[in-house]
C-alpha cells in the first residue's frame, strides 16, 4: 500500500510516498481501507512548521526538531477491511469514518484504529468525500458556538473567514441555532457563504461590517481584540480560532474585557463530540462544504491549496488502492 510521510519541515514538496505492507489489526482493532481523507489547514501547519507567533518552538519540541515525527492526515472515511481479535461493534465491508488524532496516519491506503476509538459508522446521508471532511471544521465550530459562547436564537454572529472548513461549518451551525449570520470571504466564495446561510457577506479585504455583533468568530485571527472590540455588542464574545501565544495568554489571564469576553483554545475530538456533530447533521444543521477533490497521488497539490487559506470548503484526496 501507499503511505504519505513528511521528510522535513518545509513546502509541500517535502511530502513523499513510500510502499508499506498492509498492517494486520491487533486485538480490538479495525483495519480500514481508506477511501478518502481531508487535507486541512492543520496538515499544512504541521508540515510547514508555520504556526502562529510564539508557538513554533513548542510545536517542534512536541513534533520533532528536524522534521515532523507524525504521519500526515488527521481524519478519514473508508470501509472495514478486517477485524482484529475481540474487535466488536463493526463488520467487514461496513462504511466508517473517524479521526486518527494528533499523531495522524490517515493519508495512506489502509490504517488501523481501535474499534472502541474515534470511529463511527458512516451514515447513508454522507458519502466517502463528505465523510472524510466531516469532523475537522465541524467539531471546532460546534464546540465554540454551542459550548463555549452558548450562541442563542436571534443573536448576531459574525464569521470572519466563512468558507474554509471551520468557517463554513460555523455559518451552518450558527444559522441552525437561530442566529443572524454575517460573513466575510473572498469574493469568489460569496455565493457559497450565502448558500450556507449567511445573510450578509462582504470581502474580507474591506473594512469589517460595523456590527454590533453578539458573537465574533475570527477564524484566522486577523481581527484580534483590537479589531473586534469596536464591533462587539455589550456582553459580546470574541472567539479567536487561530491565536498566537500572546493572544492565548491574554485570553487566559484576562478573559473579560469591558463587559465582553475573549476565548481561545482547542476543541475536543472524542466520541461524544463526534456523536453530537452527527446529531447536528441528522437535524439538518451541518453538512461539510466540499471543495477541491484530488487523487491521493496529488497530495502535494492538495497541500498547496490548503496552505493558501482561501480554499472554498474542505479539500479531500481520494485513495485508489485495489
């Protein structure tokens, strides 16, 4: 089988492929034939080493000083090819989707994962492409909007950067929760933002809409507190999805400012969070917006698109193992 790997920190050309034997599932594991996997902004950051200011050294201490010592690919969709001893809850040939987590390993033709781990049956309402794209942005948007800021019906939500994986999920979930959604995006992506549920859309390069907004989701961290403060209503909440070290520390040490709140952090990627997102999908509140779909052999090109941070929807690669 083919498996992708990072050879060094650097541009997309540092991605390589190697032939590996198909793994044998251990006790309690599934062997999954991967049909599709997303290529995310997180993949691009792990490969390039380009992370928000102040986090570079911590990332390299965690992942490797000379090259990323993780495998590419955080999420997947595919079908169960075999079950290890005592693996229960699934059947051979069953369609599944899930997360490999921080250590990666989804950009390959076959993978193993614990049957009681972060893997679920793929519903009929999703195909392999949308199943692969399902979790990355959706989990982030759902946790921040539902759990962290507790978005309420009738509130005014501004999604700054509304058509990538996180932003496109946030627009849909915000609309589903009954909020009035305003968005910014590249002009070419304005139709997509409106289709997802934004009531007003403007160019992200123009001055931001005047507000006031009850919640601002700053996907790329371009507004920050200085840019968001004049746009927030009293009691408003600012979410910095992408934050540098100083912003993280500032939010931790001084989360309440002028009667408003600022939030950063990461989202949970466990089974309860995954199941909650699936419930949202079944209720009509979220389906991943699909962007470019490329063959697995074009993984380098997929990384180039992900690194632009202006992609429409989710980038997915499809595997073609026999």
